[in-house]
C-alpha cells in the first residue's frame, strides 16, 4: 500500500468504533476506497478491533464480495443461470 492508501485506510478506521460488530462494514468501506483488501489493511483492521488477523481474514475470504488482490483493468462477469424463454 502506498502512503495515500494508508491515510485513507486510517481515516475510515477512525470513523468506526473498535467493536467486532463493525468488521463487515469496515471491510466494505475499505474495499470501496481501495478496490480490494490489502494484507496491510487486514492487519490494521485487526489491530483497530483488537482481534486476531486470522479472524479478519476468515471473514474476508468467507464472503465472495471481498477481494484480496487488486482488480484487473477490465472486469468480466459471466452469468451462470439458465434462463430459457419459451415463445
């Protein structure tokens, strides 16, 4: 993470109380600001909430909405649903 990202991360953390119940909203805010959840962000979140890093990591990997790697330049989405239209 660069210094600008670190400042944004810390600004977001200051807005949230250090309660474990704020973990998912914090992860959502940080990913919204940075585009993904860097390793350093997970460590700082854990420190802010006073919980083990593995707890933050386990929540971030449980939900598909969170990314641990920066997104690529282009996003490709594939629909796996079967929608058949009968006329």
